[in-house]
C-alpha cells in the first residue's frame, strides 16, 4: 500500500486491502492506426485469477493512480490508460472523437493478455464515463460499468438548444491545455481559485471563436475545429452519439451524480434508457457539483461494491434499494426502488402581480416587464456549471436586485414541501426581438431572506423554433433540471425569470449567433404575462417524506 491509498481507504471507510500490488508503467497498447496509447497496469499479487477494471482518462494517469491502486489492492487488475493525445499517448485529442476505436483496440489487446480471465469492469467520471459508453456494446459477457457525472449524449450538454455552454467550454479548454503545458501551474490555479478568472474574462471575447486566446494565451486547435466546423455537421453528432448502444445487452451500470452537476439530466436520460431496456441500474445522487471530492469518494466506494457484486458474484456490499438520493433542505438521504419515485403530487404556483406566487391564477393583471442588454448580460450565479469554484448553491439576492431579473415569491409555507424530480415553468412572454432567451430559476427563501438557488433551466427562441399565439405571446415550457429538495415550513419558494445566465449560456445578441463574427448587440424589451388567459406557473412534483 502507498501512503495515499492507505489514507484514502481510511478516510472513506473502504474495506481493508487484501493484496500487495505491482505496477507496470508506460505499457504500449497499439490502437487501430498504430497510435501508441500509454497504459499503466496495477497487478494484485497472489493467486488469481483476478477480474480486470479498465480506466481510460484524458486527465493524466497520475490523477487516478491512487484509485487504480485501491482497486488493485482489493483484487482487481487495474488498467489505467491515457486517452489519445494526452499524457504521452500518440495523436491529438478529439475531444470525444476516436474514443470508440481506441477503446475497442484496447479491448482486443486485453483479450490477448495471459492474465485476463474474461471478467471486465470499467469506471470513471465525466470524460471517463463517455469512453465507457463508447465501447459498452463490445464488452465481454461478464462485464459491468460504473459511470459518474457522464452521459452517452453530449450534444445538449455542449450546445444546449443551439446556444454554447460557454462556461464549460472555456473551463474545460483551460483544463486540457493546463494539464498539457503546465500541470503544476494549473493545479495551483485550481487550489487558489484563480483558474476561473480567465474564464470570466474570456467569456466576453468577441467574436466568440477568439475566446481560446483570452483563456489560454494561444489558439487551441480542437476549440476552433469544433466552433467553426464540427458543431454544424450532423455526421459529427451521429459519430459522437453512443446512446444507441444502450439496450438489453448493455452491461449493468452504477450511476453516480450530483444535484448541481451540469450533466445530471442527460445522465438520468441514460438511466431511463437502461430501465426501459429491462435493467435495474443503481443510482446515487448527492449534494455535489461536478468536481466535488465527495462525489469522487462515493464513486470509488460504489465501483468497488458494484464490481464485487457483478464480477465476483458477491453483493454483500450493495444496498438493498437501487436508488439513493440526498434531499437538500432536509439534509437527509432516502432510498427508493426507482427514480423518480412513484406517487408524486403535482403542486402548481401561479405568477401574480407584485412579484407573488399564488395558489390560483389572476383574472386580470398587467404584464411585468424588463429589458435585457447583451452588452451587460445578466450573469450566472452558481448552479449546475462546470467550474472548480463558483458552482453549486449561492445566495441569489444580489442577482435578484438587478433590473433585468424578475422574481415571484410565495408566502412562507405553513408546512414542508418536498420536491423530487424535474420542475417545469409555463411562461407566457413577448419580446421586441425574434431572437431571445428566457431563463427560469427556482430558489428557497429562508426566514432571514436568503435566496438559495435549487435548480434552473432556459429556452432559446428563434423564428424557426417558436410559434406565437393569436395575441402575439409565446406559450413556453421551460424544464428545470432534476432536483431533490425540501422547502421547510417558514421558507418560501421563489421563481426568477430573466433572459441571460452569462457565461453558463452564451449571451443572446438578439440576432443569429455567428461565432466567427462580432454580432450586432440588440436590446430586448421583455414582457411576462400572468392573467386568466396567460396562467404562467411553476409546477413541481412533490412527495410526502416520512
């Protein structure tokens, strides 16, 4: 055991090690085009045979070395591989491209190894989860997978509704380039919190394609290729989509995510694909952001329990119910047979004059109005974003004080209200522009007036995707991301409506977005309606909690 693996196991209450480990470094695995993929092998010592766990990462093998050793110390041969174009492996990072081809080549290589006995598990978060889906239909019969904060479909994650997930792209580009050029400098920026400063500055770059220089100091090949070419090609997205591989023969999977992870909804889509195909996948969702250390710790524990059950036929470490959810507000965990749990009750709050959320719609009311200026875009604050600092729940009062943010708030609750699932907002709106966005965010307002963001969503309007009603209004449905939260008695629900969340979503200039040109920035005058003919509302799936 190393000091790191011993400390990690102690701190996270992981079962004791059973094997000493011998490590082979920089083993070459040839891919389909003879590209050399550098691979480390952690071999348990003692009588085998041992099942194998494969981890393929784009983020430096050293960052996952402790986890690889922990698996090996508990009887799993662990193969830790650097993806193409990273950490010494040949080629250029796609990203996401050629991961299926490289993954299948690695599977072929594994089958030729004398120590491989046909039992295979895969694990890893984020990018490391996507590469698992890319080969899930080619794995041996005795296999299992364990994906965390990942999805088989990245189109809506990277370009939601045709907008750009600018926060993600700029932060991830810095991550990949930082690990490539100067890992110590990049990690120092993560520790000090300074890594997010270039993101905020670069997000204001126009045209958008030049933001890579502002973020990293130089042009980034994959950024420009994606922004200028790949995003426009249907064939590109067809190649990247792995959701069609999920079916009845998919290896059993254990999902782990967080309520403030920006991939949560897409991960739950994968969960539902497996459920529909007849599987009983396991699912854990905690109060975590994408890069939370607690999420990684839970992922390691879940992987060990899952692989022990599925590859060693020993389910003793698995919980009885497949779904485990953290309920924020209540700050407790609950276990269920499926997600979302059955027997929800729909609770509706209607927007009303004077910033109220009421039990019944108003018979008549003047619309609420605000002005959105892309030159001073409504900022994003916390939430489900890819960031090392600044993601998760925050006090939103400063954001709500802006003139371009409307708020609608209930009276203090007489009894607790527990949300589990995906809220929706029905919005009736007009705009002075044909191209515009509408954002909705649900917050919990405590008795001391602190307004904490729970979940949010947005919709991008274009002439092609929207049809006005006879009176000129749009009737819009905005899906907020999945959540589980209890609004306690004495607290209130608050709904924010705005037209920007910069740089989480690329700001809408009021014209068709062109990443290679400086757009004309048009101011949008927005009107939100909430009368009998326009019953704008917040709709929540509510549950009784014992």
